[in-house]
C-alpha cells in the first residue's frame, strides 16, 4: 500500500512594505539610463576599467611567458630556435615572443578601439585594428595558434578570472551613485 505524506501547512507569512518617494525612484532610473547608455559604457567603463586591465594581463603574460588564461607557461623554444636567436643577438631561450618587441607593443599598446552601436551596446576590440604590416599579422597568428613548425604561445586570452573582474567592475560602475 502506498504511503501518504502529510503536506505541511505554512507556518507564517511575510509582509513586505516599501516606502520611498517618486523623486528618488526617478533619480535612480535616470542614473541607470545614463550609466547603461552605450556611449557611457564604452567611454567610461570599457575605456577606464576593462581596457587597462586587459592590457595589464597581456603585459604580465609577456613578462612571465604565459599564464593561467593561456593554459600555463608557454612551450619552451626548440634548440634550433634558441641557436638562431643567439646567433642573431636576441638571446637564447628567453624572452619568448619578444624578439623585436613589435608583437608585444602591438598587443599591449595599440590604440584604443571601442565601437559603439547606440541601439546595441559598446564593444572593446583588443588589440585594436589589425596590423597593417603582414609580418606582424603572421606573428600574431603564429603566437595565438602556432603553425607546422612553431607551438602556439598565445599572447591574447581571457579566462574566468578576467570575466569575474569585468562583471564585478560592471556592477560597481552601474551602482556607483545609487547607494
């Protein structure tokens, strides 16, 4: 015979009352409207919070030759590459991805590129416009994906930590002035 289970009855109720004035509500809505405007998101939040953070992460990635966002340290150079670099005066095994400094400068110092679509939102494009120099385009592609002779040693990446930073920063940006 099937067991019957007694359904418990509610033990109490919650009464919630909200008090405020229409001026405060209007001021809050006006603030949110301004803060979430794509021009403000792009010009304030992306330009002053996200852009410097992503560039700092890239600079640190070059300095430490990899990081958590790219799966750890970059693959070491092959002996033949080390020999070539030594003979060319660039140093042996290190620094990786920094022979001439052109790649690092492009990734960490390219002009700010924020694209604003009024009805859609704002986008930060990193590292900015594609390089006009075909050799630099090849360096970027090889670093990011590798090729038949060279292991990938990604210079641009984001991970969950970066997403957390951006989301936390966005909450702080939007709520600034509300509290």
